[in-house]
């Protein structure tokens, strides 16, 4: 009984810490006609919030309701349909934004909490576990979103854009989709959200480099990671290379497992996206790949991804 009481108190403490940063979102068309609803989470003291692209896309205005019941019109700073991440700004200062955690550190089976506005019921809390990592979902753009978190945390329409929180009270995902009636729910990794936020603030949009591979996250033996001095036993497994692409020109092959780029670990698709930002366009980068029991070093010059 004491264990259950301790768990209950800890969940309540985490929710109390994060709930002030969770927003109920109402999107509006001209004349303040309601278009749809969802959730968002404040991640900076100066009012920047993450949500889903599909929540805010097409809106003429976005009204947010704070945890104290006050409302404000939020500015749409940018949205990225490729990752289903949107960025809002609420014009006021906040003492307690929600901290962003490292989604690469998530483990299957880890307890997570979702807070949002399912069916318009603001600040609803649900509890579950991370069911799987590295899933793929279709995005609003039609391009697959890689590296998605799967969870059994109950979600409903309106949870979209709200935070998925770990046991340290950090936002590790942005809830984005459900499989109705199946108990399967999905969240965009926080590292992807951080990447989109930084790109939007720097460039007003997400500029991306591309190397021309189709890939997914894979696990390999810890002994291999130790042998090659890798920080993680995870990498990016290449299953197709686009003919004539930068990766093709550099000699990347199907079956390669990309593990580092310019010395930085590639433990998730989010890492690859974050590394292939606008600064990488046209600049030669060094990619290290596991290939046939050895570590191959390849030099790639990424091209700009067409908008």
C-alpha cells in the first residue's frame, strides 16, 4: 500500500509541476468561428510553445487557455508538416515553462504521463508506459515521420500537441496521434520538437539538408558499441539509397548502419534530422557507418531538401 501511495504522490507532484505550462488550444477562422481544438506546452519563459502542425495549420487565429483560466491570442511562429510540429508564442512571461528532456534517453517500459485537452476537457491527465520506440507515422505532408514514440497512455482527439512527460517531469514527446480502439498512441520525440523550434527561431522556417536515404532506427549488440567506442547501441539502418543522391555519390549502401556524423552520435532519426539542418546544406560532412564488421568513414555533401 505504501508503494501505491508513493506512486500516487509522485505522479501528482509531477503533474502539479507541469500543468501550468500546458495550454488548451482553440483554432479560429475569420470572424472567430471555431475551426478545431488541441493542446500545446510552453517550453520557454518568453512564451514559446510546442504543439502539432495539424492542430494549428490553416487557422487565422489561435486562442489559448492557460491553467488559471485566462485566455490569450497566440501568434503562430511556424509549423513543420514534415514532423507535425508547430510553434506558438503567447505574449507574456512565464515563470514555470516545462523543461524539455532528451527523448534519446527513453527506454521501452518507462512510465510516462500525458496532459492535454481530450475532447475539450482541459488539463486531463493519463498515465502509461513507453510501448516502443522508432515507429513511423505518415505526416500531414505525406512524408513519413520517423523515430516516433509509441505509448499506451490513453489519448483522445484534443490531446494532440500536448506533452508526454517522463518521471523527471521533463517533456519527452509531443502527443500527436492515436489508433482508435487499439490502445496505440504516438508522440513526436522532444528532440525533434527542439530542432523545429530552433530552426523556426533562426530562419522563420525549417531548412533541411538531405542525403537521399530511406532509413529506420535499429539496435545492435552492446559489444559492437563498445568495440567501436559508440555512445549508444542504436543507429540509423539504411534500407535504400536514392540514385544520384549525395549519399549515393559518397558510397553509402543499403545495409549500412549510420552511427556518427561529424563525430556526433546518431542514435535516432531525430538526431539525423537535427544534424542535417540548414547549416549542413552544401557543406561536406563525415558519416561513420557500421559495414561488414568494420567502421566505414564516408564524406557526404548534403543538398537542400525542396520545400
